[in-house]
C-alpha cells in the first residue's frame, strides 16, 4: 500500500493561516479531501497522513472529522498544547480516535532555538508514550541541535523529522545541516520524511539535481527502513505539482530494490504511525 506520509487540509481563513504570504497566494483557498483524491489516484498513491496546519485543537478535530468520513485518510497528526498542565486529560480524550497517530508543534516558528529543551515541553513529550502517540519534529536547521538532544533524552519515543529539517536548498548550503542530520539519525527512534523539498528550493527555477546532495545525506543516514515519502501537498504547489514532487523521490530511489522502495513509499509510514490499513 502506498502512503503519502505528509499532506494538509484546511478551510482557508486569513487569520488562522497568516503564514500563507502574498507570494503563496495559490494556497489561499480551501483544500479538502475531494481535491486530494484525484492527485493520489493519478500518482498511484492509496492514502495519506493529514498533518496539522493550524496550532489549535479545533484543527485536530477538523482533521479527525475528515478522516472519519474519508477512507483515503489513513491517519492524522494533530496539535495539542504539550506544555499544558491538563495535557494528560487531553491525551486521554484524544486516545479515543482510532486514526489519530500523534502530534506536532510548529517549532520552526519559535524564536527560542532550544524550545524543545524547555522543561514544560519535555514533560509533554514524556506523556506521549503512554498513549502510543508519535511526534513530528518541524524545525529549521538551526534547531537541529535541540532535536538531537531531544531524541537522546527520549529513546523510547517515536520521532520523525519533517521535511528533512528544511535545509537551505536554494543556496546549496549543506553544513552543518548534514553533520547534524547524521547525528540525529544515529538515534534509532528517529525517522525522516522525504518531503518539503521544493519549498526550500528556488520555487520557479529548481532542477532535480538541486536536491541530490540533500537526498544523499538522508538516504545514507536513515537508510530505507526509516525514510517516509511525503508530498507536503498543497503547500508544495507554490513550487511544483504533486506529480513533480513525487517524481523527485521516485527518480532518486530508482536504483533501490522493490522492497526498499515499497518501504519508503508506504510500509515505513504504516509501521511508524501504526496505521490500521489493509495491505
């Protein structure tokens, strides 16, 4: 079964989605399951993981409602306030939803590069394991040091780095991102999403070769057992179609065995998120 491990839905609201700037105006509309199904079908993908795009429980419940009504949504990564004193009660409440896999915080937007090392945040991370929830790490390279320490402090927690930690593909810079990605990958509890590549490149002028130095690093560091393909649709539309985004990874992985390709394009997502799907 082929799984897109990272995409989004929303009913567009200017205030809630203030991160959608004027240059991203193509995203200023609703994106719902009916829009995605055609893309999945055209690209040989069976289902997806819907990931939060607004930091609110309202968004989490919105995605869970969509998932309950659409078989093509295999799982949901929502948002909950990991720093809240009432987190255990909220996790207990959310544990009733079969398709809820885990949570994410938009750490990349936090001014403190060590945000994930704060005591209240780490207390929240420590609570996830009881309910078998995963955690998606959304960061910029400058926050990788904190991610490495987080993974080391919670070896039993399942983490996945979103968008290969958003390296500076547009400028071609690889260091110290490459060294730090190898360091975080040294923790067997950390997976990595091969997603979000085109949004870090020159939107209108990127070439497939621009991504090779970065793909070289993550494929070597994580190997085929801990990589997950994600389209980052519809955010990817600012720089490329769904099919072009998928083709980048398909072409790079061409030399791998069919078994390894099946892992990257589906089996690893099923394992990492504990998806209940028919394979």
